């Protein structure tokens, strides 16, 4: 059954054809979306080959203690999040199939998100303007990145930016939280009293399998027709943070191990984390290493995205490729 699900999902994704970007064709599925408000061109929206909520967000997440976790290799990638002293790990072996987890940690409502096509892992505070939002998947892409929607206004949001792009919440921006994309072993060592997300239904998806086999070794990304960055393969990982509008290639960080900036920010790389987008089993993926970004010894929000996506959303940003 799980093998069949994997094959079906892969065929849906890689045989998908871009659908016409026309709000009149979307309105029946999105009756509460205000399509008169937008910050982008509708032509930038493509179908990802799946419909609204066909990639189902997790709304009632289940966790177990770190010591009770099974099926995770030391090198498995997880999104590690600590809020008000409470720590939780969200394994990519689960998020690759669901893309969004609506949760509450340390008293803060959060959405933990992962877009496989951009390798974009971001945890958001889902409180905004006195409301608490929860998010689902539209089935649409922009610059090959997940377009989310909130269930309160059915506005559409760009996951890469945390920004409303269509509907009532256009122009609003969610706050990104300082999460780490790290190995299971690293999370377990720094948060031994933490918890880890487990599937609500272990048979629902082929958890641990990668439906995007070999994706991060492709010469170009899927469902993206924009400009490519110069001097770097488009599916190379790039580390960025804050408003500096700069990125550092993972290859440069691997070579230097540590980069110190004038404002006290320190970027560090260490081996020991698998790619979720390489081999058929995530636990066997190539070692892409883990990155931390801290300022004055404290974690700050950072991102480890593919170079093409970083360039698509920040085309004027400086990209550090060589020493």
C-alpha cells in the first residue's frame, strides 16, 4: 500500500502540467478568497499537480518523548524548535508528505512548514493582528514554492516569505521563529527532554520514503521557468537570514566551517545530516550537514533554501560562493 501511494504521488507531481492562472477558474474551490486583492501577477501561480488540501496539513499533531522515538536515524533531518523552554522536533520524513503542521508550543501557536521543491523549512508564529490563523496547502506554486492558505480568510500566502499574496491578508507578514534544520542526533543532544512528532496514522503515507528521489541533483528545478542564479548550480543549498539580503552557499560554509560577520552573527556548518531529497529513503540520503546561525550566542531565524529560489525571491541579493 505504501509503495503504491509513493508511486501515485510521484506521478502526480512530476507529470503535472501548469494550469491556467485564472481566478474565475479557482473561485468555485475558493469562494471566500478575495481575488480582487493581490500583490503578484496571477500568471506567476502554477498548479503543483494536486488540489486544495490534497497534501494534508497536520492539525492535531501527536508527539512522543525523545527517548521513546523510533524509526529515526541519527542523521535524519528534523526542524528543531524551542519556544519558552519547550522543545519539539518535526522530522522531514513526515513533513515531506504534509508540508504544514499547525501546533502550539510553549503557549505560542505555530505553523511549522516545509516546501520540498525549495528545501524551505520555516516555523511561523501564526498570531497576527489579534487573530490566530491555521494553514493548509492550496496545491499551487509560485517560483516552485508552496503557496499556503489560511482557513480564517482563505487568503493565499507565500511560504518562502511568510507573506500574504492574494486575498484579504495581502501584504501581511508572519513572524518567522528561530528554528533549526538539524540532524535528529543534534536535536536529541540539545533537547533530551523534548518531544518529537510522529504520524497520526503510520500507514497513511510512506513515511521515511522520499517521493522526490534525486531531486537535489537535478540540473534545474521542477515547475520553475524563472531566471537562474549565476555561478552556482540552481539546486545548491544557500543559507540566508534577516534583512541583509545576502546568502552563503553550503559549499562555502562546508569549506570554511564558520563565518563571522561584523554584527556578531556567526554561521557554522557541521557534518551529519542527510538530505531529504536525495535517495529513496531519507535516512540514506547524502550528507549535506547542519547549519546554525547565532547572534551573540543566541539563535536567530535562518533559512537553507535552494539557490534558484533564493535568487527568485531576492534577485538583487549578494550570494557568497567562493572565499
